[in-house]
C-alpha cells in the first residue's frame, strides 16, 4: 500500500525530485549525481530514500544503467511538472517585482482562437513583458486544467461541465457555424448548396456529444437525413485543415471566425450552405474558489470590454 499524502509531502524533498529527473535524462547514477551536485554514494542513498518515501521501487537496473519502471515513469512525469511549476512561480514573482504582472495561463476551444489572439495582441501591447501560456483543448479538457489550477481562465462552454456552479462565466460571443471544404471541392463554385448534397461526404468532425458535433447531428436530423457514418474525428484545427488539404472531397464544420481566417489565406472555402442550428455561445470562465491574479483580472476586464456580444 502506498504511504499517505501527508507522509509523502513531509518526507519528499525538491532535490530528490531533481535527482529523479536527472536519472531519467541520463540513465546513469554517476551522471545524475554530478548534475545535482551529489556524490555517487549520496545519490544512491537519496534514491533509496525516495523509494522508501513512496513505498515502491521506481527503477530497474540493466546493463545500460538505471531504467524507470512504470511507476518510475509516473513519478518522473510529476517531478517534471513540479519543476515546471516552480519555474513558472519564479518567473511570475519576477514579473510582479518588475511591475508587469508576470504570467497568464489561458485555455481556449478551437472556434474561439481568433478572438483570443486578437485580445491577447492588444493586451500585450500594454504589458509587453508578460509571459502567456495558451492551451487549446476541448471544453472538458479545459475544465480539468482549471480545476487543477493550471489555467487562470478559459474560453469555452460551461454546459459541458457536470458542475457548472463551480465557475464564474461571462458570455462573450455567440458562435456561428459554417461548412468548409478544400477550394477544389466540386461544390466550391456553387452559388447555393444543400445539406443533402453533402450527405454522402466524409466529414471531419468533433467527437460524439461535443457541442459542435451535436449541432451538426441536429442539422441532419431536422433535414430528415441520416447522419454520415464515415467520419474523421478530431479536436485539432491543424489536423482538420491538413485533412481538407490532402483530400478535396472532405468537408468539415467550423466556427465562422476560424473559417474566415483560413479562407483569407486560401486554405479553405466556405460553402454557401445556411445552417439553421446555432452553437452555444463562448464564455469566459474562471473558478469561484480561485482568486484571480492581478494580471488575470486585468485581462478579464480588457477582454470583456472590447468583445461585443453578438
């Protein structure tokens, strides 16, 4: 049985975590010891203490040195995250001392990327020394990162959360959906397209039960058409664009903002198909129980002031 969290946190030291990372990087106790300024016997003793603290072996010895086992890989992954968080902590403290606010972590769903980047460019003109981390993911993925306190805020949809009461949210934009294709698609030159014209196409779509996917399913249902069976499922905008470029017969559902951005560079074509469904609006989301940093508060105010709710 693994020790309690209290036991682990009271006994584990940061230098031990650095040793684990060095062992993972070098596979050699001697080289890892040199990197963290320990003697080889000292490193061997420290590794033994780590394994005693966690109640399990983390490495196996072979002819190449030390290799992490499955639990070792798990512990090393979290050791790297802790080291990264400490690096971010130092960076943010420097920023606060220098008066520029430090660091901002923002999550965003694909359709809201153009809106977010516009707001960030304006914001960075006011705070040029600010460091920003942008994470693109699904709403579900972003809520998990918010819950882990790895993001200050996110632009997503609260309807996807099982506990929406945990969050503050501001509606900032009502999304319009459009169908996009390669510019060489046979229907690209049409002045009007019906959904029935695309019933047999291979669609690039979000995974099941996600808001954009549900909107498309509803569109087919209301048109009395069977939802396509041959699908390509992805949450990546880049993957979607790459697929559309590789096969001019593929079609995809996108937010109007993303589609217009892509089409402005000649990467895609927006088909003249008027969809009846409207996706849920984007919301600027923070957690109730997590006070915003000064820079996050400024960004929320800036974003809310300049973004019209349309």
